[in-house]
């Protein structure tokens, strides 16, 4: 038997009963005046004398009264099961809604709808699903706009304040940022009543507690106000976000989750910086006054290695301030303070990351990452990152790491090598390139080349002579053979 104490909630917004009554095509008529507005989660048609065992809660129950016995007993069971409304189909079983049924629904506060003969139950169910779908689309649009607004707020000069205010506005409530010791750092939205503020502060202290069992989030209600708190940073002894709203919907949860991630990144970045803004400013001043890079490295971070990253937007809009901020935030979260150099829309964004970070994929960007290098080799690392980015864009990979060269041929970018090969070997037409490749691989042996190609050895001689003439090269020269072999490998 299902548990009716807490109705299950479908992944779609509920439909207000008033919206269903407003559908003129259905022609539904309300026969009672419930004290509280009803929201429909499901539609269930049943002619059972007692549908209680088959209800989840939140249903609009539809019946023609085929097995209607005692109306008061029937309505009592519906209310106990959590049904939110009863729709009674008039004709062919009953010419009108039984008066006792109306009285029972009025006594127990169950909304009662009269379904006219022209309206089949399936039409009522279809109207509910349509209204749910429309509500779902409205909620998705609302969530999408809220996410965009929060991302834009995160790119403002004071991002924490901007995100809090945008969150409070989107939730139509109050948002507060609490420090690790429970003090209020920032607030946004209407100030709550003192008892609400005190309850919200208690939740914030709970999630930011230093105990190992501290939850990552907590929720409560105080009267009609919904309270929730979230730890920022994913661990104990961290700041906390507190929210007080007059209502809570699934969309509100998604919006809050986005804001929590942004605030976690924005509030955690200073803790991961070993130098801070003052160190960066001091390093910049000393560099401008002629100090060597190695002298100021310690002011930026304790590490003695750096990783250069080149980033290129995958869409024309990816160079906006919002996505650039998202890129910097993501890399800072992975490595520590990311030093950004956003040159222009036509050039890649360059970032300097301390140490040997695990650079993540960043939506909207293609990344090329250098090998970790000391401060004195940053120019080399910059070249490595540029080549890695070029390779990533050519292969449409979201991220490519520079790999140390294992052979001399690896020092030449593949695109440049292929272009050189096409130019050098352009005079040769089939089957000359394949004959030359086979002949060079067999160290110029005529007989073995003939066997490998399945032709006469004189044919091989004629083709190689033809190659030498078209290329105007001495194929007995080892340097020439080496260059041709290199070109054939990249053709």
C-alpha cells in the first residue's frame, strides 16, 4: 500500500485547479468553495468504491459514480489518500451530482468539479498535461534567464555582491552571506523579520560548522517562510549562503545551485592565493622598474614552476566578459590564482597558472597548455601553448597538452610540415610518390623495391629517374633523400 503521508512529486510543475476551471472548452463547474487553493499533480480516473490503495496523493480523481456508495465514506478515503480534487462526470450513471456528495466534499474541504456529458475524462487529463507542459516551459525559461543573469553578475567589479542581489531578486526573497564564525558579511533583498533572520543564521552556522558531520546544506520553515543554507567551498569551516523565500519550486533549487557554485568559486579564490592582490601589485611594480622575472616570482606564488595556457572561444560570443570570467574562475579553481591576459577578440586569451595544475575542460573554450616551466623559460612555454592550441583547433579537441618532442620531426608543427610536403612533391603524380616512398624505405634497393611493388626492376629505375628529373634533385645525396622521406611521411 502506498504511503500517503507525503505525496510524491512529479518532475513537472503542479497545475492550479483554477487554471483547469478557466478552460472554457472543458466546461468544468466548481460545486464547492475550498478554503485553500488546490494544485494538481496527477489525474486518476477510477470507478472503484474505494480508490485509496491506488492513489499517491495530489490527484484529481475522476469518477462517474458507478460504484458510489456512502458519499461521506468515499470522500473521507479520498482526503486520507491525499487527493486534491474530485471530478464527477454527469450522465449516463447519474443525471446530476448527488447532493450528499456535494455535502461531503464541503464538510471535508475537498474541491468538487462537475464534468459535463460532452467532456470525456481523457480531455480533462489531456488539459492537465498540457498545462503542466506549459508551466514546465515557463519554468525552464525562468531558470535559463536566471542562470544568465547570475553569470553576468559574476563578471561585475564586485561579483559577490552582484550575485547575491541577483539571486535575491530572482527568488523574490532574502539572501545573505555568512562568514566562518557566523557573522553576516553581505545581504541582499528585503530584510526578514528578526526571528526569521535568527533561524537562518542558525542554519548557516550548522552547515559551516567545523565538525566532521556538518551537512553541506540544510533547510527549514518558519511559518510561511522557507529557509535554506549552503556551505560554500564543499567543506567545514567555510562561508555559508543563507536564503529566505516565501515559496520554493524545483526551479528555485536549480537557480540556487548555480549561485552556490559561483559564490563558492568567488569566495574560495582568495584562500587559495598565497600572495594576494598586494603581491601581484608589488611584482608588477618591480617588473616595470626593471627587476628580472626570477626576482618577483616569489611575490606571485611560492611555486617555482608556471604553466601557460592559450584559450580560444569556440563561439563568437565566447569572448564576452561573462565567459572570460568563467574561464578565469575555472582555471583559478583548478590551479590557484590564474593571471589573465585577454589581448583582443582576434587573439587567444593567455593565462599564467602556477605549478602543475590539472587544467579542466571549460565549456565555450578550446585550450592549449604548455609544459610546466621555470620563470626564465616562460617564452618557450608560451610557444608550446600556442602550438598546443593550434593542434587542438585543428583536431577540434577541447584541450591539448604540449608533449615534449621525442624526435627531431616533432619540432616542426604538423600543419607546416604538411604544407612543405605538398609544395615539394607537387610535381609528382601517381604512381611516382608511392614508388619513391617504397624505394627510400628499402634504402634504394632496386630488386626489393620491384618485388614490393610487383613491377619489373627496370620500371622502378625509370620511375625513380622520372622523380629525380621532375624534382630536379640528386637522389644519391643523403640530405635530399632525408628531406624527401620527411616530406613523404607528412604528405
